């Protein structure tokens, strides 16, 4: 493939053009100051220099003309008049046009040059009387938007991700081989520890690299603000209206390809707001409104969705005109005489209807909302709206995201580590048995004086994305008496509390779609990779809240299931070996790679036995036993210390610390080991 000589120039030029356009629009609002003009001149100078470097004389000349137009306004004073602003925007459009015609490495370069507007042509157009290229389109044609930057770099990111996936597969194979070797041949502890540490470090670094590559695909929603403001400006000028455009929520980031599709829909919503919603200045003043209408675009992350809300303060939708238009087209909806406001608005949002009697550059064909509807169909999104006569209209686009950066709460539910979108979490609280309100239709708790459902979600196989050690559900008097944790969620105007077994904290993650072969599960909205590169489920808040409340405890007596054994050892080989032996004997097993992790797990779950290595980085086995014996909720759980040490002093120290047994690795006997474990557990 031939090298693209303009690859970096395209990216830089479009970023500079976007910043210059935003600045010019600020000038038009009367926010004129010398610093703003100086910044625009610097940006233009940078663009001109870059164009000279790649020998694009036409772009350099157009940019030079833009500099000449900006120079008179370097000092504080009057802002440029509208015709001057129009001339600047015309040049920016011309530069964008030249950029869109640049050949790339994937394009076949023609010998004959492509005909495009020269700098002289643009200068003549801008200086002609009453010329306004940005708002005088050809007859019956909608003004074209500047061409968006081609996302050629996405292919490079995809290639990088494919390579990372292959490396991840190789690393997983290495882990399996190491586990097998560890089971069949006991490696010296030092060698085994170094190998395990190296593989785990590689895994973490590979995960971080993949995470970084994925984030390169994400684009700030604010990237479309300047384009939409320009659309609102040009549309308003073309019909003689005054409009103020305001946007918020630009910090939301999502896949650039999704944003491209959404941008097409947003452009139509903004144009519709100008054409059908915002009144003329005279009409607004008569109605007691400011002369300039206001269009507000707000983006909001809602868990696994992004909400785009377009609000105008215009006259509202003429629903009588919608009904007349539907009847004139013999639409099925026209036969429903009892339709209310919301139902007629839904008819309008389905597209194919125009309430404008004359065709203009902005309206009259009934296809504007078709573009919005088709965009939502492509993205599996949803469109809704509401309108009030004389006050305005709100249209909302709710788009599911296949790749987005979101904040989540990491929790453990039913022995599975999962994430809940943080924006749905109102608070996390501890609840004791006395706080639970028992009712025939399910348990509840009081939250700020209001009774809300207490839900114990059942996670299906789809939520169990990672290969984790299966742990049985257990119940005992001690577990029943311990306070539980609940996350209070609010979504769609409904609030409920969800029981969680353990809290891990908050984290910024990349939300990914479910694997292609995963079974559909309404409660699972997507996946993310944890710090070890293991896929975990992201739960859908609305589905969690819709789950049935926890049944009263007397309806479901506690099952007589033995509590699990917790293995605490920094050696992967030892953990795997001991797990294999215990599970073969019918025990349920969990593991921790450090004493600190084991202590954290023990404080959130009941265990029948702790099987603890002595020599570990950080807290050692002796210290774990001493700390657990000093904890009122843990001191009754017996501890077995396992070590390569065979000195009387170590055995004496283990006894003083409170260990129930001491096993020397070099004298390990499987039968005696199982007899010891069996005698200390409640099996």
C-alpha cells in the first residue's frame, strides 16, 4: 500500500479548522477581544505553515486570506460585521473542500487534477455583493456540511487490537501450561514464584496496552459541537431567525463511528428546531420571549446508554397540523380520533410527515425525521419526545454504546465480580436484619423514609463470563446475623436496593459488547476487562431494578451447605494443587494470592477454614493468623499454616499465634492432610 503523504496534515488541519470555526462563531456573538483574535491568527498561521510544508498552495493561500481578514480586529474594538463573518466561514468551507479532495494511500490518484474552488474563486465569491455561500444553497438543496475527517487511523487501531488479542491468547496458553507443570512436577519455590510473577506482570501490561488502544477509538462528543452550532447559525440566517445554540455534556466519549451516525441525526434535529420550532424575532417579542430563540443540546451518560437531548424554546409542535398531514397521506394513525399529544408526536417522529406547506431548503419534504429514525435503527437506539404549545419541544435519542468509557461500581454478587454503572448508584449502605421490612410480595428497606424494594438478583450464565472457582451458597446463624450491604439504585424514576456480597470500589472502565456467542440476558448490558484482563459483566441498572424483590426469608429456609475453604498462598502452583486435592474430596474452595486479599475476603464472607502459607510478600502467614484471632468475627474460623520450614521455633510460634495445625510441605501426605481438614471443618 502506498504511503499517504497527507496523513498527518489531514488530522492537524481538521483540528485547526474546527478550532478556528469555533472562534469565528464566538466573534459573531459579540464576544470580541484581542486575545481571541490573536489565538485565531496563531491557529491560521500554523495551518498555513503546515500547508506550505506539504506543498498545498491553494490551502495556504486561502488561509493567508483568512489571516488578512482577521488582522484588523487584533486590538479591542468592534466585532466583525456579519458579512465579514460570512466571508471567513466561506474560506473555511473552501479549505475543508480542498481537504476532502486530497488523495490518500487507498485512493487511485488521477493524472488530471480535480476541479475545485481556487483561492481567487473564493475571494471573488466572498467579496461579491450579498454573497453568502454558507446560506445560499442551490435550489431545493440542503446546505452541505463540511466533510468529516476519514477515520483511517481506526483501521490501524483495529490491527493493533487484533495483535493484542493474539498475544492475550498466547499468554493464556502459557498460564495453562504453567498450571499443568505445577500439578505434575513441584518446581522449586523461587523458580515457580519468578515464573508466575513474570507471567502475571506480562498479563497486566498487555491488558493496559489493550485498554489504551481501545481508548484511542473513543471520541469526545464535544467534537460535534462546532459543526452543530454552525448548522444552527446557517439555518437561522437562511430563514431570517435569531438563534442561540448551547451545548453541554461534551466530556462523554464514545466510538467515533457511532458518533458519526448520531451527528447526522443531531444535524436534522437542530435544523428541524430552527425550521419548525423557533419563531421569528417579531413573533417571539409579541409572545413575551427574547428575540433570539434558544436550542440546547445536552449529552448524558446513562449507564450503558448515551442520551442526546435537543431542546428548543419555540412555539412547540403544531399537533393539529400533524393530524391534518397524516390524514392527507391516508396514514393508519389518522383513523384514531382519540390520539393524545404524546401519540400524535410519536406519529410525527416516525417520519414521512411535514407540517410545512411550502418546500424550502430546510423543510417541506417530510424526510428530516426519517434521517433521525434511520440513524436510530442502525444503532438500535430509541427516539422519544414531548412538546408544549408556546413553550417548546424536547427530542431525546437514547443510543446503546458498544464501546464507551464509563464510571462503575465494582461489586461481588452471587460469587461473581460484576460492575454497575455509577451514575445509577445513589448510595451504598449497610443494612442489618432489623432494618429489613418483610412483606408477602418481597422484602424492602426504608430509604430516606420511603419503602423501596430489596432485590437479590439472580445472575445467569451470561454474567459468569470469567472462569472462576464455583462456590456454593451457604447460610448459618452467624451469616444471618451479620449486616449486609446494599447498593441503592435509581433509574427511570424508580428506586430500589440491590444486595451485594462485597464492594471493591469505583473504577473507570471501557464498556464492551457481549461476546457474539453469549446468550442474551436482559440483566447484562456489556462487559469490561478487569486489571488482570479477565472479562466481567456490566449489569443494566434498569433490569436490576425490574428484578423481583427478595422473598421473605421464611419462604426460603437456609440450605444446609458447608462453608468454603479459603486458600491463601502467593504461589499459583500451590494454590492449584491444594484446590485440586480439596475439590476432589468434595470441598468447596476459594483462593487468595496474598494475606491482605485473604483478610479482605474473610471480612465479607464466612469460611470453614483458612489454609495459609507462611512466607508471602507483605503480610506473612503468622501475621494473618494473629490478626484473624484478634477479630471477633474471624477468631472462630480455624487456621492451618503450611510452610517449607520445619523448625520447632516456627511450630511454637504458629501455636502461640493461634493456628489449629501446622503442615510442612516436604512431609506432605494427602491422606493426613484431608483428615486434618475434615476434622476442623463443619462437614
